[in-house]
């Protein structure tokens, strides 16, 4: 398993801030549109820190992060063929650890902002260490299978030990 606590395994990949537009009359705002993070990502692990100077202290929800996969086809009836594969909730004032399913070697990220937030700031970090360095999350599967095999062997040894104890206890003195 990768160690996520090593600071040198996290690369700051992007930071951005967005502000809602004040409508004429100064009473209402136009919500912040969905934002597409520039570039693409390989690691299935990202961390996103979300802050807002306009959020009330008791507000927690910070919107969604979406994993976007290039579907490789074009359709004249839609502007974007990047399919949304997975969607994760984001929370204000904390590091949000996101694990994306390894559906594609590379993917993009988009961010949806709640309509009530007038400003928002993001810091996005990509995990580059351990078994995920190549972007191949399937490397963890053999480790899980080995742990399962070892657990099954331990359970079998415990069952044999219980049977031996039962035989000893059931023997007449």
C-alpha cells in the first residue's frame, strides 16, 4: 500500500480561484460555472483543498469534482465528448482525498461550484509516489490477493487448531 503521508509524493498540479459575477442592480449574482482544470492526470489519487472567503462558518459543502474521460468520438449535437465517469463531493476548509477508478490511463477533472458560493479557491495535488507512480492502480490487486490468501491460510490454521482442541476435549480422561 502506498504511504500517503510523505510530502514528497504529492505534486501541486493546479490552483485556481473563481468569483461569481454581480448582476446589474447589485442584489444578485450569476453562479460560478463548471470549471475545467487545465491539463490531464494519470494518478488515480488526487487531493483538493477548497476554501471560500464568502462562505459562512457553518457551511461545509463545496460542490463536486468530476472525472472526465475522452471518449474518442465526435458528435455535432454536443460541444464536448468528455464523458463524466465519476463524481465526488467536496468539502470546505479541508483536504478532500479523491480516488478515481482506473478506467482510463489519463483523465481530466472538472469542478462544480454550489450556486450559493460567491467565491471559491482550489489547490489540487496529484499523488506521484508508491504503486500509483505510473498511473497503474491495478498494481494494488496482487497485493490485495496476497493478503486474502494469507488471511485464508490463517483462518484454515485456526480451524485446524480448533478441531484439534475439540478432539482433545472430547477424549475421556
